[in-house]
C-alpha cells in the first residue's frame, strides 16, 4: 500500500490549527496531516521581528514529526511562515501552497518600517482590535452564536465556527476564556515581515498562491511582485474573503488535493 503524502498546515494568527478540522476532514483520506497547534506559544520561540522564530519553530516541528520532506500549506500568517520556511529549509519541503498571505512589499514596506514602533502602527493593523478583544465569557454563553455575529466569522461554515470554539476557547467552573495569549496574537500582527523581498528567488519547490476574490489582505499591487519574483502559480477563489479556508473548506480542500496530486504526478514522471 502506498504511504500517504504528508502535509503540514500552518494556521492563521489567532486560529489554532484545530480550527481547520472541517477543512482537514476532506483531506484526511488522501494525506497524512500534521499541524503545529499554536505558533509562538513555546517559550523557546517567542515572537520576534519579521517572524524568524516561527520559522525556526516550524522547522523544528517538521524535524520531529516527519522523516521525509512534506508539502507546506498555510493560511494568512501561516502562509508567510511556510513560505519563509520553504526558502530557508528546502530540504524539508516538497511543495508550498499559500492561502491569502499578508504581504508588505515595495514602497509600502518602507512606509511601514518608519511607523512600526509608533502607537499609530497598532491602529493600522489588527493588533489594536486584538488587544481590546473579549478574552473571557460568563458560564452559559452560547459561544457559537457569539462568534457568528462577529464580522470576521459571518461568512464561515458553521462547522468551522464550532471547530474554532473548540480550539480557541477553554471552559472552567466560572465560565470560558481564550486558550491562547491574545498579547502574543497582537505581537504577531506587530512584527509582520518587512523583508519578504530578501527571499525572492530562493524557492526550490513548486509553489502556488491562492487568494480570495473579495480579500482585503492580498491586494493585487502587493502580490504582483511576490508572484513575479517567486514564479508562483496563482489562483483566485470565487466569492472568498480573507478567511476563505474556513468559509469554503470543501472547495479549498479539493484545490489543495488537486494541486498536490498534479505536483506528485510531475515528480514521478
């Protein structure tokens, strides 16, 4: 029996890997899925500028959990970390699929660099909202209904929201609370890489960028140089926002599977 291909999935900031269980359910029959549950919560790999520690954390996780190269798939923050990991550790990677990565490129990176250490930067990124988010809820709160009414979650598949609640919220006698540190979440937003251009030309594996039709993150001007200098395949998900992997899990899983199958066929032939 042929051994299943291994796929590592890297989560978006604030969405532990188990939030994607609905997406994974469409891939499990074909792939062996591994996923670091929460980036940047291991004291050995604290959040740092330009996300170099998450890259180290992922490379160590791959060393410990796979004996052979894997396909890297990542969403948002996880897509950027997967990209940098593929560039720095090509011997660990067979291919790369990036789902709506936040990219700061060109002149924008120079502007952002000049304001990153000022209070204004928090206002221009999700860091401000993250620091002011609710982190605990009274006992008896219908958490699925609570998140369904949030803008970020409004288009998500109902099971994706339920998976998120299971992954991101812990219950105790007095109520419910976040299962991860929201300060870490904010710091990840604050330290978004401004040096992506330094990785251009270093990819040694097939790579694809998938963006949502209605995303507010992957703007055409931002991704154009990224696509060009990395020689990426690019595909757009119809009607998808930035959170499309949790909005359209079956469609995204099919696209991931089709892409990897094609790459596997090319490698064999």
